[in-house]
C-alpha cells in the first residue's frame, strides 16, 4: 500500500470559514488516521482575487485549529514549491506537452466573441459549450495570429464520452463530457486554470486522496480527462456533503459563515471546534459525540461520511437574516448564537474536562478583556481568582461567557431590583429577619476569620432554626439576601468566593432595599 497523502488547497481570496476548515480537518484527520501525510498547497493563481493578507489569515486559522501540515508553505518538503504562483513553469511545461501531442491547442477567440455566443445560446435556452472554432487552426495560422500579437488561451481538446467518477462518499456518478466541451487550461495571462493546475499539482505531489466539498464534484470529470491525457492515474475522490445553516440554506461567505477566528474570539477552544466540525458529515462508529482530537485522529474515516447535507446549527440565521455575520463585532455576533447548540454543549464538556492548569491558562486572556479584575490580580498565582474561575467552569459554554460572572465578584455591588422585586422571597415578611439573622451569624465569627464553605452551611442551618423556616424559602431567601440574585453558584461556594466583607455589604444593602420598598 502506498503512503496515503491528502491535501488542503485553499485559494487565498478571503478568510477561512467553516466550509474550508472542515475540508482541511477531514484531510488532516484522514492522513493522521492512515498514518499518511497532510499537505498544504496554496492555490493563488487568481491574480485579481488572491491577496497576501488572506494567505496569512488562512495560515493563522489553520495554525489555531492545530493542523500541522507535513509539507507546504513555511514548512517545505520534497514536492515544493507549495504555492501555485511559484509553479507556473510546471504548468507551462505540461501544457506544451499537451499541445505537442495535439491534446490541447491555442485559442484566439476574444472574450467579447465568446460572451456573445454564450448569450445567444442562453437566449435559445441551450447550455453553452465552446464551438471549437480554433480547434483545427493550422500551425501557420497559429504562427500568424501570434505574430499579429493576438492574445490566446490554451484549450483542452476533449472528446464526447461518458466519465464515471467513483467517489468514496457520493458513490458512482456519471458525467457526459459532450456538455463540457473544450475547456481552457491556460488563461490569456499565462496563469493555469483551476481544473488543470489542480491535476498537475495533485499528480506531482503524489496525492492519493482528494477530499473536498461536493461543490467540486462537477469539476471532477474535467480533471479526470486531464489525468487521462497525461496517462496518469487519478487519485481517490471523496466529495463531502455541503454544510447548510440553521435556515437550511447553503452556508457561504455571503450567507451565515464567519471567519474561523471569530469562534476563537468568542471563546471556543480549537479542541471544541474541531470536535464539532468533525461531526458535520461524519459520525464515529460508536456514535460518540464528545471526542478528543487524538480519538478523531485515530478513528476518522472519510468512507463513513454521509451524503446528506449537514447543519451548522450555531447561529440563528432567521434572526440574522439581514446581518452579514462576517462583518459584525464579536459582541454583536454573540447575540446570534443559539444558547443550546450542540457546539455549546460540546464546548461546556471540553471546558469541564480540561486540566485545571490548561483551563486557567486559556481563560486568562478573556478575564483580561472583561476588565474588572485588577491587573495585579490577573494571574495564575492569585488564589482568589483561580478559585472563582474553577468554581465557574461548569457554567461556561464558552470562555468568553466569563464576562457575565466576573463583575459579580469584582465590581461594586449593583443589585438589579427588577430581577427580584416581585419574587416571593423578596416579598416574604421573613426576608429582613432572615437576612439579619444571617448577619448575626457572620458577626459571631472572629474578626479576620474567612467565611468558609462550612461556616456558611452552619450559618444557614442556625438561621433556619432561629426563624423556623426550611427548604426553598430558607435557601432562596438567603441567596437573595446575601447575593442580590436568585441564581448563581451553589450558595456556600458563592459566599466563600465573595468573602465576608462583600457578603456583609450585600446583606445590608438588600435589607435597606426591602425596608424602602
Ligand atoms: N482551490 C480550490 C478551492 O479553494 C481547491 C479545490 C480542490 O480541493 O480541488 O475550492
């Protein structure tokens, strides 16, 4: 068995979004699962649309996702160069060979002429196929036209036949090449066209498996014709299902897709995002959903991918119908996340299961950006911060959500009366006596003594006895009196983290609010 070699071949014409990232992931995982090689190739032959900024953006995204490529830009390898713009001589050499063998020919038809013919066909409701005008030009005619300085493309000479694409995901798909005609392999600017360059590169780079989006399936017969013309063996094809958004429409740069880095900025870890993307079209043999990258790397098989579209059910696209999600700020983007998505569920699992050290390290940048924790306390040595972060982790679906919790522990107490004013616990005639009894309990503690988890528990019991209430009215009443909230962490943990001074301040303020009411 030859070594399995897969590749991801992005065109650097924009940011990397989930469609491209999932293709990269599947190629990466398949190579790892089969102990093969994963190659990165940059398809930058579109001179107008390719940019250096996009190239760096794509590489940064791939690095964040963690797909270390075995060969490619900035890494090198035996099959380089890995940017198509540096491989023009190879496309030229091979095109010359096809011309010499009469398998390709120069075409002098102008864009205007071709456009006109195309429109005519379309007006008649017919599909456009190149009419073969330059197919039979003699060598003299060609030389004359070149001498006149006429621009030309190079066309592949195709013949009408049926081509069978044997695809690992889509099964056997038949194409009739009569509807394809003689297609352009080298553009008039000398740059190779995609369907031609991809074949030269995949062949010279010894690619064994081409895994890409199903949108490219219709390009495959052209590519097979080029393989055949050179007498080369095509790779194995695997065209994976398309990704649709929550509105069932195809996800694209214009619809519902955002740069991959937006997920990093929202506070999803790459581990989570890879886990989620792996399930877009693939399922584990045991039906597992929560999976570590290591497991994916050993279990992934493209042959298990489904033919049906997979749904990227992360953003509420009906709510975002008029919004370009790729253009909005992270704070704005967050508003369109479904709170109960599978991505959030997986993310919560990954946050809970990370080692404490890694979790703290990963969340600190988000703590920084909340801006409520004093700079000098924002570090792994700060015990109070670390305890708060560790207690909160079970509640977090993203690391970014820490911003909803931290102000409670660090900012001045600002009760939101509208949240509890009408609750039975605030309305209860016991509220003040409950609160004051708890204050007395805390007051009995010696000065400087820490309000521990256990001390809080003992205090709650004593208050219950004194006022003669128990159960929910006792716990919820005290929660409200001590924190100004009806929800939050387990109360003893919450109060220990707040510390005695803050608790006293809160109870006093809540009592005052009740008395004013
Ligand atoms: N550059 C192409 C794209 O970004 C690659 C397609 C392929 O994988 O063959 O869609």
